[in-house]
C-alpha cells in the first residue's frame, strides 16, 4: 500500500517470474491477464494422491491456480459460458500445497481468506510464490467480467463442475489483494495482530455464549477478519 493511503495497483501476466513478483507488497491490488486454471481438492487428490498426470503443461500454460467454483453453463457441445467465479477458502487445501507446487510450478495462488503463516513460510516462500485473496464477498459476477472464454475443461465428468479443472482466458481479471508476499508476510496476520491487541476491551464484561457450534472457542485471541 502506498504511503499516502492510496492502494497500489499492479497488472501482471499469468506466467510471472520472481522479478515480476518481487515488487509486490501486502495490500497491493492486482489484476491478471492471460490464462489461469482452477484447481482445488478434487484436482489435488487426483494428481497428488492418485498420481494422475496433469492434463496440461504447467506452468508453461499458466502459473496461476485459482481456488474457485465457476458458474459454468454449457452453450453447445464442449463449449461453456462462465458468468461468475467464486473463490473458496484456501486453508482447507493446505495439506496438498507442498506437493502441488512441486508438480505444477505455480507462482500465484488465488483464493479466499488466505493460508496460515506456517503455510506461507513452508510452501510459498521456498517456491517464490505469492497468495492473492478476493476482495470481500459477493464478487463472483465482478470477477466473471474478466473471464474472456473457457479454453478447455478437464475431469468434468469425473469431478463435476465445482471440482473440475477449468482453464480460463482472462483479461484485467480482479481485483485481488496481495495477502502474502515473497517473504511470507501476511496482510491478514498483520491486521489480526492490530485488532487482537484491543479485543479484551471489546469483550470486557460479556458472558460466554450459551449456544455454540462444534469446535467453537471463547478464546477471543482466535478472532479472524
């Protein structure tokens, strides 16, 4: 973020190298043009756990992995329209990412909510990779405007629309925020620390919740943005 409070905007291709990613600072706004692909647990399990060969040449085709479910409709046999793309929570895929970086050569991961600081240090930093997060909720249609066309789709029959690997041609695709940089710094972690410092004041005098979902805690230090 610029010192005057104005967000710095960066436009990147989808095969960036370290020199392209090095200037990125957490909080920067990023737009992408080129080719991206969707890949989440269905793809990860098929490739990492089952040993299936990648159906396209990564990262030559694209080094951008989007954790999302596209709103795709078949227009004609083998032709699809994608009007919206909605990111899904990336932390759920942590256990596959180390191996996925090895086989895919990904340099940008896009998703929702970010990963843990440990994931950034262990998986992203050694692979010169950066995490981009979507901006708020309800942006699927906005992001859909940046999808020019579906180039191809893989494992649709086996995995279904949400889990298949969609290869999308995009232009000015975004906005996304830089959540982690090449050093593993995290935007969410930085802001969480600032918020957590005064959480005891916010909850002072309140009683524990009567109704809780499984796994919930009263530890206010676990608050997330």
